[in-house]
C-alpha cells in the first residue's frame, strides 16, 4: 500500500437550453503532491435529458490524460477515451437533499508502456454515488454541508485483478455564491486498487489518496422567460 496527497480543482456545469434538454460541461485538473505535479486531466461533456423534475439522464464523452505519479507510477502518461451514460435521481428527506447517481462507462484506455493510444485495452465500469447536502445557514447565500460515497466496479475480459476499482468518501463545506453558482471545499479519501499485482508479494497494490477538493458548480438555464 501507498499514501498520496493530492489536490483536485474542478468545474461542473449543467445548462438547460430547453425544457427537456441541456448541456453537461466538466473539467477536472488533478494534481499530485498537493499542487506540485500532474496527476490527471479530465474533460467531460454530455447531453442532459430531463425526464422528470428530479430525474435526469445523461449520455456523453470524456477525455482523460493520466500522468506518472506516486510510488506506483506508470511508465508514461497515457490517454483514455470514455463513453458514459448516467441516471441522476434527486429527492428530499426532510431538510436533507439526497441524490443517487448511477453511471456506466465504456473505457478505451491507452498504453502506459508507450504513452500511445494504440495497443491499449477496453474496460467497462459501473459507479454508484449517494450524496447528501443540508443547509447550515439560510438566506440569500446559504452555507451547506455535503457528504458522499461512491463505489466503482470494473467488468469485462480485459479487467485484471481489480474488479473492485475504487471507493471515494467525501465531506465538504459549500457556499452559494448565487442561486445558480455554488462552491465546495472538501476532503476526499480515495482507495484505489490497481490492475496489476505487487511483483514481490503478489498482493494487490492499493493507493490511499488524501485529496483536497475545490469544486465550482453552475446550473444556468438558457431558456427565455415567456
């Protein structure tokens, strides 16, 4: 096992352009050794379909570049192309807002030995995240607390020793800058099981990642008011 200290800067946007459809836009700049080294760059976009008031389905594409970092560093940075589908269900439990996110990913992963996309591998991954938020203060700019847990499971013929891929446990304090713009400052504890074994012990290689997260969430509608 190894421990890493990381920092992730993130932007998430969901922008409606009709009553039933919208655009998802996302960028994550992930850094290793706090902010000093590259860890990963993720750019994700998608088309949102608003099924009901509290139900949203999304289909999209993501590009990921992963860099060598930490004790279990890969040989070269490598790209990944990803297709994804997602169902988000939101509900209220008293004063607590709950969201359930179900995501399926088709991952076309580049070759870490060469740093090229050719001669890579294909994997599927399913993810579930349960998130709760509750206002600490009320008013025009409420402060809120957020907590989530997300589990990742791999499947497919190219999956090696990591059917369990990772788990993320997160807690944060958030602030509503505007009704359409929130910011969260939080801590993420991430346990990652790598796809290859430790050559000496033949045991799974595990990363325990302690991550500072700063995230900006925007939810802007481009629908003209009648």
